[in-house]
């Protein structure tokens, strides 16, 4: 079944999440990257304000660490999603095989 056929399949016999996960992962990585750039420039701008050097420095140092944590969490979330869908697909196949073997 093609993507749009699966999208409008009201019996939910075909999963589209496994087809979309790569696109969603790339989109989320781009959003994390944009957030990293914004946080880093915001930290740099804060560093050059009066009395904000330390806060800006912390922001510049923390931004890549936080972005890395987000990348790890997003990757784990995507992997868990794929594992759940693969379990469902394999379970359906086992059930189909056990019915045909009787």
C-alpha cells in the first residue's frame, strides 16, 4: 500500500509512523539546531550587556550541552517508537502464521 493509501486506511492495517520517522527525526534535529544557534547568539548578546557577562557565558556553555541532551532524547524516543511498531508488526505476523498453521 502506498503512503496516501495507508494514510487514509480506516482499518489501520498499515502503519505510516515507520515511514515518517526519518522525516520527523530530521525535522526535530533542525529545530534543535536552530534552538542552539538562537541560544548561543542570545548568550553572546547577554555577555556584552552591562552586568550580564557571567549569565551570557553560562548560556553559551550550556546551549550545546542542552542541545546534545535533546538530540539524545529525541533519538531514544524515535527508536522506542520504531521498536513498538516493529513489535506490533511481528506480533501480527506471528498471529497470522499460527492461524494458518492450525
